[in-house]
C-alpha cells in the first residue's frame, strides 16, 4: 500500500496552482510528559499565507459531484458488493433494546478500562521508545466506539459560537470570536474521563452530520429556500451547519473535513494527519495540518493549527491532555492569536491549562489575554486591565449532531462501516469486536493489493489535493462565485 499514490487535482479538472505549502518535519516530543522546564511543542510552523490561497480561490474541479441517497456518487472504487454481517451472539440480540447507532449514542462512556496484565504484556512486547504506533496492533478494548472522522465533527458542538464569528461588528471582535470558538472546540470531543482511542478511518471512509441552528421568531415564521447544492442534500436548511469528513489518504493517514452554514455565508476547510509515538508510559499523537475559517461576507480567512494529544498513564487509568503552540491569523485584517496548550509538569501545576494572546495588526503586546483550562473555565484580561469570563465549558450546552440512521447510510459511511465493531464493543464482546475490526483491515489490504495489480489509483470523493492541503471540491465560496457569473 505504500506504493500507492493519490491522484493529483490535474487529473480531475482545471485548478489554480497555488504555492506549495511547506509542512514542518517536527516529530512528537521525546518526553512522556512535560519536564519541569515546561518545554512545549510548536505545532504552528507551517505557512499560513500560502495555505490561505487554497481557500480564497474559487477555481477548482469543474465536475460537480453530489451525494445521492442511491449511493451512485459513493462508489470509489467497487467495494466488491460484499456486506459485513454483524458477528454478535444471536442469542443475545433480543436483549439489545436500543440499536447502538442512534443520534444519542455518542454520549459519554464512563466505564473504567479493564487493564489486564496479559494485554499489557502483549502491548509492551511490541513497542519500543519513540516507535511509530501505526505498526502496533493495539488491544480492541481501548477503542472509543466511533471513528476519528466522527470525532472531528465535535469541533462544531457549539455551532452558535462558530456562526457568531461573522455576526461580530468588526475585525477585532471577529478575531476574538474565532479564538472563543476555537478554545471551546476541544472539550466536546472527550466523551469520558478515561482516554480511549477512536477507530482509525479506512481509506475512502466518510462521515456526514449537521446541526440545526435555533431561529429567531421572525425567521421561523418566514419560509426559507432550501440549499439543493449543499454538502448534505438531506439537510437542505440554510440555517444548518453541515459537516462532512473523508479519509483521503492511507499513507500518511490524512483526514479532510469541511463545514458550512449557508445562511451565514461561512465555511471551514481542514486536513489533519496524525503521527503517533510510544513515549514510555504515554502515547503522543502529533496532529499535522491546518484549517481555515472563512467569513465570506467580510472576505476574511482565518488560518489555524491544531495541538498535539497525549494519552497519559496508559498502564493505569489513561487520561488525555493536549499540548503545543498553535496560531490563528487573518492576513486581510492583520489580527492574530497565539495559543499554548500546556502539558502538566512532573511536579505541581494543574492539568489542561491553556493560555492565549490576541494581537492587533503590527502590535507586539496583546490586547486580550486568556487563561484557564480548555475543558473548564477560561478568563480574559483586556488591555484596559478589565477581567471577564471568556468561556465556561462546564455550563455550555453541547448541541447534538444529527446523523442519518445506519440503515439509510452507504457502506463506507463511518457508523455503517464500523457497526459490527461498535455493537460488539457495546455488548462487551471483545473477541467478536476484534474479529470484525480485523475483517475491515483485511478487506482494506485486499482492495489495495487489487488496485496495485490493476494499476489503479485511488479516487477521493469530496476533496482534491492542492500542494500539501486538501480542499473540498464544492465549497460554498466556489458555488457563490459560480452563481455571480
């Protein structure tokens, strides 16, 4: 599979040729937790300026592709026509009162992880310090019962904060709102105090969902046009925040995702690929990639980077922390923000600390400084000396995403694809879950080998590659530009 290459955008249609985006060659830090000197990892070294060109140029693939309920647009390539049967104990199926893929199944999983001596010994026998964990078969019982693609959707668990960016009166306020949305976007992704690992998406896997924004009384009383060319045809409300994600590459494992709100003329495009390492008593996951928030009515594009993640105390009760330096910048307005996720030192200090500084154009002193915990309360101190509550994640309602039922999904949609693994994990049938997971992995290897033998290249569904970035084919910016012409 390492010999396969993702097709280039030029094979799909004319597209502008933006500058190459240089990505940093940084590796995951070599320490299992931060030292007493508070050394932090810099996750924001890539070029923001060159990446922004990918999102503000409406040119792209000429062929419009939509998602049909019949699945014609989802065949990439032939999946072989073989469905994966549920491998659960049939005698117990009558006891399953709730099919485990409804919209409420992404609630917290607070049951403790049973760490078995034999499993730990097996895991440690495979790893060495600094080893890339993509080469290690991790035990199934640590899985989180959802795909990494679905986990990325939780960036928009507070859709009101996201769409609120464009509603601010000026660029200064909009940058502050971007920082507020960004800092609120991480706590919702954790369903449990115990760190678990989401499924590694397979090549071609996709995930779709949306959130309905609350409407004012006047808006609710008036009929609204539907968005027929939006990312999710079955969610055609212009007041929805629609989200789609796709695993666009296997080596490296790149996930691309896109969100938009048509009524607010906002979109978000991002790509992340993860690089994991074994760090002794911890696992480090470096998130390589960038995202771009676009406020189209203001012609502003905010480029941002992501922190690294760490699974601590993996031999006891695992817990998650974030670490690294991140940056948000808008080239048009000149406003920027530096954000640091602090890893806990060996001695003292609190967990989950985050600090942020927001700068006006050409200023070296921030006009707003934020301190607190990314999964708790954060306070802002302004240039005037005034302090105020910035975010209280413990009191913020997490808006449930809406996902089509599994029986209405295509084979390569995340919840349908992993349904065997998910149901067996829910029923605590670890062996059956492991077998279902292995079947998926073996099928992926067989498909890759077949493509190699037939000299076929993988074709993505919704994204095309531009330099080192992955851009959604039919972004709102491109659709609006075509309407004007």
